[in-house]
């Protein structure tokens, strides 16, 4: 089967009859390929290692779904802290837009998890088993012999094993490695939900990397379709120098040609099968494979490198790229504002969290001399040690307002929570102006440090009603 010939009428993986054409990109060597593989190796090691690295008693990154906690590099977030997730999600999205304004889709080709797994794990396995691009195309078109069946079974068995491994590592971010190992030793029926999620993830990963492949980037991922709105003529992308390269082909005395010898090496190594000489296209993921391939050809022909290179559309036409322009300046301002707001919100995170609600039933209880309100106080300990807490009123609390019943410290286990009943009392004669707003403080005793505050409203009988007529509903209609 010959290599796919790219065109601009349709995506390169669709044949004229509408069928799918399988791509077999050739391998490439060069500086960009070296650094790209090193980057992928680091990212894969980080993905594998994060659930193993303990920080403050928890994995470095751990979404504790059982206890509704999120542990990130030693910092614990409770469900009440999830509002910061808005800044994290929008910040990551805006970071991509910000990066795209300067350097196009460099994220897709270098650090996108899908690209990292596909190009640096699954296609590496395929090259190791089935050979280079030419050999793989021959194997595709060859009849089903025993050799072809053996190679395909071996390849897909390894694919399935890798997919299962990746799925289990992903699940360990939510239930911890220790728990995952314990569950794996028991029958699947004991943890059907987790087992079902694992099967779904394994199947999705296997399908994506064994067959769907670059179609995800072309069809499903919206990033390529957004790049026309995120970039402009001064954005640094991978492009072809038409001024220097055209006309293509072999140079003769009668018909001098440009530096491009039309070897199609840039097309053969492209993981999405495009011809970069046709200009920036939706399928381009900025992987730089074509840059290394073209530079290698130029070096062999003893011509200057850079015929295909990182440059802006303006730069490729002989102009000067402007990095500071209205788009990038505006993005920089928005980016700085987002960082400042997130840093301020992050600084408010404390190792404890409290909430207070009024007990159900009567809003208050009245004795001969006292008014009593009851609240339910929930204390969440986000540390990995036992902590003693003291519940107090502020120094400027209304005169006579006291905590009744208990003043003993509250001990909360690591990463747990405790619910206590807080009873506030106030002499009846001190309740003169209606509802009283005050604060309750929860302070760490051991270790000393954090304090959390919540506002409560102390209720009592309508001060306009005298004597003991407060039980008569007609008095409240006056």
C-alpha cells in the first residue's frame, strides 16, 4: 500500500470512497525529536509516580472520593474549597489559549497526554514489533498468514496490557494504590463499580490507541478548530518557507528550482498525514517531526536548514515577528489577573474547615430567665494528625452571651470530621433589639495555628411582647 497523498479537499485519513486510511508515520531523528521524547518520558514517569509519592501522609495527587477530599502536593482541599476548582479549570484552559497566541499548538504535539501515550508508547511498540513505516504498510496489505497473525496478536496483546495498566494507574488517583491493590486481590463482585470503570477505561484506551488514533485529534478534539481564533499572522507555528523552497523539484540549468526537492519526507513522518507545505492546517499538532525530517534532508544536500521551521506567517514571508501585540498584551493582563485572584483565594485555605447550622425544631427555647439557641457545628480536620479544637466566642460578643453545657476541647481524627452541638444562652433581659448576630471561633489547640470563624444569628422572643404573652399568636399581628 503506497503512502497517503495529502490534499486540501478533505482530511488526509479519508479516502475518496469515504473509507478510513490507516496512517503509518515514519520514524524521525533530530534535536526536536530528542527533546520531545525526553519530555514525554518525564511526563509518563510523573503520571506513574504521583500516586506513589507520599506528602503529609497522602499521595502527592489524590482525589479521595470516599472522604470527599482532594490532596495536592501536601495541601488538602475539602468540598467547601471546590470553588477554587473554577479558577483551576478556567486557568488551565486560558493557559492553553495564552500559549497558543504565542506558539500555536505546541501543547498538542509535546505535552498532550493523548499524544504522549500514542506517539511515545503505542506507536513505539508497533515499530518494535512490525518494523518501520514501509514494513507496516506491506504488512497491512499482505494476506493473513501465520506470521501476520502472530505479529498482530502480539501487538494487540501488549496494547491491551498497556491499556489495563494505564487504566489502573488512573483509578489509583481516586482510591489510592494501597486500596487498589487490596481490591485487586479480591473478587470483582466486591467492587463492581470500580471494576466496571476499569473495564470501560481499558476498552476506551485500547480502542483509541489501537485503531482510532489520530482521528481523536482531527474529529473529537476541538482545539484544532479553535486555533484559527486563537492565533494570528504573528503566532509562531510550524511552517514552510515558500520563498526559499519554490519551485519544488530537481534543479536544472534551464529550470532552476528552490531548495525543496519534493522528497515528501515531511509528509511521511507527519503523525496526521498532512503536507506542511500547503500551509497551516487544522490537523497540524505542532509536533516538529517535519522540521527534523526536512533539516536532515537539507544537511545531506549541504543546504541551509530551516526550510520547514518554527516561525510566524509574517516571518516566513520575510517580515519580522511581533511578540508584543494587542492580543498578547490583553491575554497577559487577563492571565495576571487570574493568577492574582487564584493566589488570593488559595491563601485563604486553612487546615480546618467549619460550618454551622441551626438545630431543627423551635428556633429558640425560653426559660424563666434565659434564652437558649442550639446549633450544629461541623469541624473538618484536613491535617494527617489528631487535632484538638476549642470552640469560643469572640471578645466583643454581646454581654451575657455564653456557651453552655461544655467547654471541653474537641478532638478530631486525621482527615475526619466531628459534629458537635453548640448551645448558646443569653439572659432574657439582655435581648432587647431583636436577633443578635455574632461569631463563633474554632481554634487549634494542638498543634497551635489555624482558626476558623462562622457567623450565627441568636434568636429570641419579639422584644415588643411583654410579660408571658409571647405564646399568644395574636401578639405577633400587632
